[in-house]
């Protein structure tokens, strides 16, 4: 199992988990879901639900991945399989992303 904190504008909004079977779970933290001033991290993750499940990396997070030659360079430099979308996300969405969301790998899992 691999996990990452989902950061929205420098505040931790939830947790993204890849389970042993390869499926994914995104879960808002209780404090985020209960605070009416906090927005959803994406329109695809409305706050009317606390947990989302998918057999593949959610499109919102998949769209944060590098493409084409950039993806090839990242995978080669970091020795990541091109099909390991979550691994690529964990290594590329930590600091400088387009938009307000970042993804930070949790090492203690």
C-alpha cells in the first residue's frame, strides 16, 4: 500500500491511497469535510461524500502527470515504470504543480 497527503493551498485536505490490489481511495480528512469554508479539491470530488474509490488512478490526479517526452525523461531519470502512474505522481506532484493541489508521498506506510 502506498499513500500520499493531498495538499490544497498548503493545507492538508485528505489522503490518497493505492491499495494492494492496485485500486485507489481518496478520503477527505474529517476536519476538511466538516469545515464549510473549505472547498472540494476538485469538482470530481464534491464534499457531499467523504471517501471515493476507483479501480484506477482518479482522472483528476492522472491529469497532473507529465506527458510525452517529459514523462519519458522523468521515468528514465527516476527509474519509474511508465505504467506506474501513482509512482510518477508521487515523484512529480510534490512541489510545483499547476493549480492549488499537490501530492506528497507518505514514507511510513
